[in-house]
């Protein structure tokens, strides 16, 4: 390495991951207890430093794998946080990703092993560093992106009912939608396949299960299809 690079200041680069889940009508965030100072024992996001020779994307996958035990997680890069005094121990720049997983993928054993816990997005504990700002910004991007891409299905079981789907979008957007209008517009996308199976034990009639046809979505995208719920169900 030549003198030009040797003389440059070298801050640390951290990868922080906001992990969203959905359960019983609530959007949730997976938090973990910090195991070292500063803020030892405080709640925060899954995090880790960038390793030598590692791409940013791979580093995020590694952090998520270590925290959840899962591969092939949906994730999206959010932003960079670089306030000079954001970490009292060193100059640390953080690159933030948010990820979507199914709550049921995290067993009690996995949560206990990682000292992790799910929290409602509307009832977060006191967090270390600037992690609450990261969560709020990630939530904002999730709200915006869920209007234009069917990423919300990443949070649902493989099969789901229309009431469950509507509850998910209401949890993400923190607003209620007209039942008839929501169903009409979401079905008009042509991306849901109705199964010959009903949910049991919830109502007398029972709601039919649906599945999201990801292959069909990919095919339609290649043909110029635009998944846009903004004008159809969410208002401006």
C-alpha cells in the first residue's frame, strides 16, 4: 500500500440490520442484548464489523445469518450513519440494511441463544447508539416500498387469508383500509392464487387461503408490469 493510502484516516465500518417480522396484527423488530461495552446489556440491532476482503452485501448476509440462522433473506440497503460522536469508543460509520423474515422462523432456542426478543414497532425499549433512528427510517422505507413492490409477502406464512394480508398492510402503514376496496384491488393484481382450503376455527364460514405467485410476478415484471397499490388501496 502506497503512502497516499497509508496516510489516510481509517474509521471502522459497521453493518447494522433492522430485522422486521409480523405476528398477530403487529409489525415487530428483532432486537438483541449487547454483549460488550459500551452499552453492555442494552437492546440494539444485529450488528457486526466489515471483515477484510468482504463485500458490503456479503457482510450484511453474514450478520443476518449469525443472528437468525437463515439464508436467502430479503434485505435492502437503507442508508449510512456517520455522525462523529455516534459511538463513544471509536469513529464508527454504520451502513444499515433492513430485512424481512417470518417470526415463526425464530425458535425460542434461537432467541435465547442470541439473547434476542421480538418487540412491537410501536413499543420499542430504550435502544443504544442511534438504532431507534435506524428503525424508524427503515420502517418509512418499508411503508413506501410496500406500495410498489409485493415485499410484504416476505412477512407472511406461505399460505394466508385475505384478512391476514389486510392486517399485515394495516400494521405496516398504521391505518385501516376499507375491506371491500382492499380485497378488490389486491386481487386485481393477479398475483394471488386461491387455494381449495379454508382457515378453520376462526369464523363459522372460514376464509379461503391464498398463496403469492412469485414466479408469475417475475414474469409480469419482465413484461413491464407495475405492482402499485398506492393509487388502488392506500390513497396518496
